[in-house]
């Protein structure tokens, strides 16, 4: 093939395509480099958060270990009150007073 047989316009278009390809490769490499730096920063932040969580968990365990666990055994005592006489009164848990032979009807007769 002779040099005269190759059209000049096609060579110019190929040269432009090559320049565009090189430019796109440079842009891609630049984006990859910035993504790599971003990933490094993100990795450092994740490591810092993990260390912070471990320190906080350790501080909580240290704080919780300062308290003694005391188990108390409760005794149940049953007391029976016997009242005799007209003036004798008993107060129950709700604060109602009963005489010796009175009956408490709550809410009846309103």
C-alpha cells in the first residue's frame, strides 16, 4: 500500500480517536486514584469507630464491675389480727377502717 492510497481524512479521525482514548484513560486513572484515597479514609474511619466501640464497651464493663451483686432472701410473715370489742378498729392495706363486725361494700349503694 502506498502512502498516496491512504486517505488523509481517515488518518486524522484515527488520530483524534487516539487522543480521546488517551484522555479518557487519564480521566479513568484519576478517578481510580481518588476512589483509592477515599477508600483509605473510609477504612481509617471504620477502624477508629471499632476502636471507640471497644473502648466504650470496656468502660461499661469496668463501671458495671464496681457494683456488688447482693441477693436478698425475703421472708413471708403472715400476721392475723383479732379484734374484740365495739371500739376496736382495723386498717387494711387500702386504708379502709373496719370495726369489729362491720362489712365493707365498695361501690354499692351510690
